[in-house]
């Protein structure tokens, strides 16, 4: 049985990739691209950080969904 990902699943995965790249930049170069674009802890930055966090939690559901036989 093949499980298909929906648009919400793909959005969550894209947010995780963006978050992972951002953390990689922070770790390697001490550069936070989200803060660089929107401002340090500006409202938009906080929303993006929150969305990435929710996407990480939602990815647990995606893993569960994909692991079902």
C-alpha cells in the first residue's frame, strides 16, 4: 500500500528544510538568515520560528503515517 503525502505534509517538510538550513548557517557562520531578513525576534521572525517548530511536531505524524503497513 502506497501512502501519499498531501500539500500540508509538503509544506511541513519544506519548513523543516528551511529551519535546518537556518540552524546550519547559525552553527557554521553564526548567521541567522530569518533574523537577517525580518529582524531579530521581530513578529514575523517569531511566526516563522513557531511555524518551523509546529512543522517539526507535525513531522512526527508524517513519520507515523509513512510507517503504517
